[in-house]
């Protein structure tokens, strides 16, 4: 296992100098942010990130994300061009020492929350999800924080219209089309692809989502069995699905060598669908973080880990989910769990 920390590049207000001081940190998870989705990343931009990491004694072996252009998800005629660009990014990143790429295949929206600053009793605040509030929204006039900033209202409406009527099977076929073309490149250059699950793991605004359940994973692994076609095991995203058996999934997919990357965080259920994000420790929330780590270790997991979303604590007011303090605490807690469980087995 290698513990890593997400870093938003040279403009991140959390410096590499700071990150390297977190005990047990081996590297960062980052991306090139100066290039539109779908295009090829410049070698200079990749090299600049790599140089900064090298200078700070941190590895840059995981990229999150190389985003997938909507034309690929929609199966539009320009998809081959975007897939070729994606392949070129895989080659360039591999040359820079990257070993794993995290990406997702959610139409239009990535993660979805209704409040980025839900206040807890202890005075900390964190992200939360309220289904009723989502249902009340008109997707054509959205102003939710966090993820819709990249589209103008017109673009968003256009995109939503393009997806109208798309079924789960069609979206899945488009994913397989994409994978069948990029995985051979990954095999050549020894890159692992790690698809991020849907967050939350159900359809939103009528858009299909296809990486939410154990059944979805079986279909994914069967369609493209190569080892390079793996997953990001995100406990917070999958854990919002009350029917997902995280311990079983963690053990099973680790055993099959499918988990290249793990995002570990805890959430607290407030009813059947709603949740808020909490501290990483098991008794802070509804997920058995200890049990999940144990299942990963017992399954022989040997990938990258990062603490996922943290709360705002100690007066920090950070990019939602991505402050320093609570993620650093999370990393230390997770390192402790891994050490204890691994040593206990010897
Ligand atoms: C949220 C993240 C996701 C993730 C993407 C991967 O904090 O876990 O945004 O980076 O879904 O493509």
C-alpha cells in the first residue's frame, strides 16, 4: 500500500512542502488543470508537476483525473478523436512515471452534494447530500455549488438534451468501446486504469449511472477482463448505496487484483438516502472503516490509498472536502490501521 494525498497542482494553497510533512506520505495524486477536457496534455505541464514533486521528495504515480470527454460517453462521431487524445495522454503520463489513472464515466455531473458546509455539533462543517432537495431542483436551471461551474446554462441544457433517452446499456456500451481502445495502450506502457464509482451511486436528473453496485462491477470486469481495467474503490461513494456490502466488495476485488486505488472516508446516514461526510474513524459514521481496511489487507490489496474528503476543522475554510487538517488526520488514522492489521497478520 502507498499512502498518497490529493494535490491540485501548483495553484493549490496546500504546498508540497506541507504535504511531505504528513507522516507516511509517499506521493501525491494530481492532474494537469490548464487544458480543456478531451485535449492532449502538454509535456511541459506534465514535466512541471513532476519536477515539483521530485523536488519535494514525493512521487507522482497517480493521476486523478484524466477526464473523459462527453462525446465519448455519448458515443458521438468525434469520440475516436478524443479517444486517440486520451491514449496519447496515457503514453505521456507513463513516460513521466505515472502508474495509475483515476477517471469516471458519469454523464455531465461528477459528485453531487446539496450542501458544502453542513455544520456539525462540534463546530466543524462538511459536505452533505439531501435527496429531497435534489428532487426539487430543475436541472436546466442549476446553481448547486461545487461542480456546475464549468458549464454555461446553455451548454448544460444542450448536454442534458443530448443524453435524453440514453439507457444504462447504451452508456455501458460506450464505456466498453472506450476501454477496448485504451486498454491495449495501457498494457503496452504498463498503466492501470481505475474507474471511480458514481457518487452518489444512483441515477440523478434522469441521467444513467453505471458504476454503482457489485453487479455493475461484474459486468465491467467481464466486458474487459485485462488487469489494467481496474477500479478506484471509493468507500464514501459506494457506501452511500445502502445495499453495497463494502467489506465483501473490498475483499473480493482486492483478491482479484482489481483495486488499483482506494479513496477512504466515512459518511453518516441521516435516513435511507441522505448522508453527511464525517471524520474518517469508524465510530464517527456509518461505515466500518476498520473492517474495510482489514478486508483490503486480507484480499492482498497492494495499490494506492488516499484519505478522501475531509471536514473543515480548526478554523480552516478550504476547497470543499480538500482541506489540509482533516485529511492529514485521516491519513494518519488509515496508516495506523494498515500498519496494525498488516503486522497483526505476520
Ligand atoms: C471527489 C472525487 C471525484 C473524482 C472523480 C474521478 O472528490 O472523488 O471528483 O476525482 O470522480 O474522475
